């Protein structure tokens, strides 16, 4: 796959480089899980360009009050799903 398509909040970093596989979907699901648990996305910005810059960096945190009561297992799964290097990112099969 080589086309760049997606919503800035949910797009995986490797899509921005135009070379990706099915693990980009694992990234997007990790973003969805993060949002479901705290109510806001892990990668932010005021514009699409700023959001994409944040995604490209791949850095996020669980240090918000919203994550106080989230289990270590849930945070660990999200961490594995939002691993910037897609070769090291958990696969859908491994997540089961």
C-alpha cells in the first residue's frame, strides 16, 4: 500500500511516509481505545498539519487525570498498539 489517506487524528506515522501494511489499522485502533478511555486523542494540534506533526513524532502520555483508574493492562495494550516503529508494533493476532 502506498497511497496517503486517512483522518489526521487516527492516521499511523508510516502512512505519512507512504509505505505501510495492515499494522496501520492497529495504530488507528490504539488511538480509538485511547479516546474511549479518556475522551481526547493522544496526538493533538490546532490544525491538521500540527496533528500530523504530533503523529509523526509518535509521543503520547498517560499522565492525565483521566487515566488514574485505567488498568495497567489497558495502558500496556495501547502502548503496544501506538508503537511508532510498525515493525515493533503489536499485530492484531498478537493482541488476541
